[in-house]
C-alpha cells in the first residue's frame, strides 16, 4: 500500500511518528511523509535544513518531503506563524504530488491545521483520509491560556470542527477524546475509535551499565526522573517546587531530561531555591533514554491543571510502562485513571506540588515498589502492545481503501 503521511513534525524531532513510518515500511508499505523543517522543541530550524537544504530525504526507507516552515521561537506570535507557515506551504506542496497514494494518514498533534494539506490532497484526488488525534483542538488553545469566550478560540473552534469533519475516520489516543468530539464539537462518533499509543522497542532495553547520577548526592537511594518536553503545558515547575519541599531529604534526587520553552524558567526557579537535589540534562538523543530510565526509582509526569489537558494521555506514559517503571504524577483525568487502574504508582491533583512531595516520600517508604514495576509492564503488555497497534492501523487503512 502507498501511504501519504502528513505531520508537521518528523525526525530528527522527537516524535513517535518516525517509528510508525519506519515500521510501516518494514511491513512492506511505501511511505512518503510530508513534513516541516526540524525546529522542535528548541524553536530554531536546524542549520542543516536552512537555505533550501535537505528538502527531500530518504531515511530508513521513508521518503521525506520537507515544506517551508518558520521556526516556532519562544512567543505566541512566532508560534502562530510556525503553525500557519506549514499549513500554507504544505497545502501548496501537496498539489504537486501525483495521484499515486492509496490512503492519507494525518498524525495530528498541535496544531490541527497541519491536517489541511491532507484534506487538499484528499479533495483533489478523491482519496480516503485517516486522522490520528493526539492533541484536541481548540482545547489545546484553551490550555495555553486562550479564553474560550475569545474571538480566537471561537474561530478555531469552527476551523477544528470543519477539519475533523473533513476526514473519513478518526483514531484517538485517549478514551476521553470521544466525549469531547461528541459533547463539544457535536460530532457523531461512529467513525471515531480509541487507539492508544505504544512505546518504541528501545524502551524495553535492559541497560547493563545504567547512567549514574552526578554531584554530591549521586549515592542517594531514590532517583526520580522526568523525561520529555518542558513547556507551558507540562508544568515541570510543579516538580521543582516539590523538590524544594524535599530539600532536607538527602536520599531523594530529581532528574529532568528534556528541553522546551520553560527549561530556563525551571532552571532559574531551581537556582532561586538554591536546590542541590535536582539535575538538568537538557535534550538527549532518544537512543540514550534507556540509560536515564534505568537510573530511575520511578518516573515523573505532570501537566497543568486544565480541563482540556485532563482528556489527554501523554505518550511518555507508554514509554514509562514499557521500561517497567513506577509512575508518580501530579496530573488529572485520563492519566490519573490509567495509573490507578494499572496499580503502577501514585497520583495527586495537577499543580499540587505539596501533594507531589508527599507522594515521593510515600513511594520511598512503600513496600509495593517492586509490585508497581511489575504492574506497569503488565499493563503495558495488555493495553499498549505494538503489534496490536499495527494490526489495528493497517486494518483501518484497508477498510478505507476498500470502501
């Protein structure tokens, strides 16, 4: 099957869509990706992709077509220009593609407008389109501080509804997404199904020589690791404030692995507190992540206290579980439900740093840590199996093509 994939983000940006495309190639499909210029999460287009360089690549059998894109920068205006530039350039580029694809697959993160090139191709060549929804729109705007009563929100509510209704089938990463499509967007959910994400194979690796902690507290008994984007939505400052509450507990250390728009804010916050029990590693290649996971007594997850975000199940949950790690979170909604159902950790309310500090202490004193590790991996195997994901998504492609 020839598959056109539309996603604003792709390798070397750290998103699971790269693994999805390369696995589809391994399964015998021909995959072409229409994407932008790598600039996430730092906000600047990488030097090797500037000035028209590397607009067409083949990486591990995947054909990649890169469209013009303005780097997302650090402010809201630059972010809007980033969103708009890909939607426009992608819609122009896709008009030049031949009528050779059997199906179009949209891996929809933020913004929802990244699906527009797929809709342009669908209408020009009368092809079926499958959209995999990882971020809800326009609720992602509300989570970013745009008031639901504002003109901007209402405009994107209409745009989002039109885009979601323009595709043929929607897969959602969180079971709660279906409620949003029905209750807020007023859509019939008969063509919407739940398909949770999986974790890349590397997260199952057992590292023979785990990365060791650094600094005077390297011999501490308990190491808690956050890995991923450090942006407005992730509320990593909740972790910093919890670490401040635990500053006198010398057996507890926190490690932050990742980059994003709030990294420097979090570093400044930790420095302002004078913390020595927290370490920042910046963005690391995904291939190194098993080493960071391996030193973790438990993994951390946080999100802002926001209704829209409570619908989501961040992809790092699958990675944490695949590594067989307990999970401790200050997070609401779907993620809290999954952690509780799996019996793999503890949760308190989003942004509750005092509660998070209490949970870290409770974990250190718990006799159930080994059971949490077992429960985490077992839950992953039962609910997020990679083979099941591909069986499901390939069936979805075939059903669309055969309609």
